[in-house]
C-alpha cells in the first residue's frame, strides 16, 4: 500500500521535473522550497536511486529518474481521469441534448425513457429527431444516436450495447385457420407474405442455418409496405405471414392477436447500440440517458419479458 507521504513525494518529484527546479515547483504547489526538496530526498531514499542530478547550474533527471518520471505521469493521469469520472457522475445533467432515434423503435421504447429523464432533470433540454436515415452525428451535430444494425468500423464514435433486435415469423390466428400453418421455410412460397418494400424491391428475410450462418430467403407478397407498423397492422388484420421484430409485436403475441410461425427456425438478429462522438469524458447529460437505457433494456429487454 502506497502511503500518503509517498504520494506527496511523487507529486513533488513530478512537479519539480516539470518546473526544472524546486523553486517553481514549490510556488505551484504552495509549499516551501525546502519542503519540496525534502520530499524528493525522502523519495530517493525509499527508492534507493538518485532521481535528479543537481548542481548550482544544472537540474536534470537521471536515467532512472526519467524512467520513474514517465511512469509517475501515467499513474497520476489515471488518477485524474478516475476523479473526473466520479465528478461526472455527481454533476447533474443540464443544457441541450440532441438525440436521434429510429422512427418506430424510438417512439415506442426510447421516447418514454427520455420523457422520464426530462421530468427528473428540469435543467436538461431534449431535442429529439426520429428518422431511419443513417446519420453522421458529428457532421450533423447530434449528441447521442440510437442505432439498430451492424456498426461501421469508426474510431470517431463510442458505442454502448443496449441489446439485440430479434425478429420472428408471425400471423393472425384467423389467417392460419383459413390457410394452414407452414411446416418449413419452403412452405412460405405458397403463403401470402407481407413484405418490406424499398425501391420497388421486396427485401429478403434473413435466417440462420444449423451452423449459425445467416442466409437470405427471397419472399414475394401481394402486400408490400415501407413501414413496419403498416406490416404489423396487415398481419394483425389477417392478410398473411410477416417477419417482425419482437419489440414491435410483443403485445400482439401476448394478447393472442398474432402467433408465432415456425418458432423452431432461428432468425438473424441485429445489435442495438447507443452511439456518441468520442471524447475523453462522457458528459453527464449523455451518461444519464445511456445509463438509464442500459438499466431498462439489459439483461432482458422489456418487450421480451413475460412474452407468450
């Protein structure tokens, strides 16, 4: 265990090395020159090495002193960083926080969290945008982004995992009663599939094989939408089979408006992350939002709890 006196000696040593002498170091620390000199002398005695070559004209680090100085600077920097983190936790979030969210997921699951935070911290102002466009938060001045999908290899953003989006095949009981339930993925070709369309093309559905590798299955359907809420409405309305995220249909599954189809077939999932521009310290306003989302979404997301 390093004593308080030892830490004082290290601080005096680093300040003397930075200042090039005991006089300036003493002024910076608000101590006497003799006090600084004694602290360094006691440190040298404990270490059993000379840290400075001191003459009337020269005050320079020895080889051992240089190595010890570099190590001390790293340690003191870590201590300062740890203290800054604690201070950040104590500070109340304030000012404007610009947040960008995916439209449907953000409105259903993140906005309620933000509203609770805004009520708890009246000095915090929230500016929330909902878009499915993949924005550049640095270029567009966004403080915090919630993103579903694989991340780019970017060193400009910090990421915190919030969970994983998982999708399931589902249909209404009325549809399955009339058309029967498929027993394999190939059977889907004979069913009405409700698809996500983009640019005149239906996006494929992604599944996992026995080895856990992802593969795409092309699907075609009479109904095509570019919004997951509309696909969900059509599925509940008995129009066919859909592949939808559990966070979107949790209530419908629980209350029996939708039932799972081919539940033994694994689907490909996508990670959910909070992202913010890289900085040495996370600001209190970002920290409070990210910590609250982690608390609510992990280890099991609220939409998957008590699911039928």
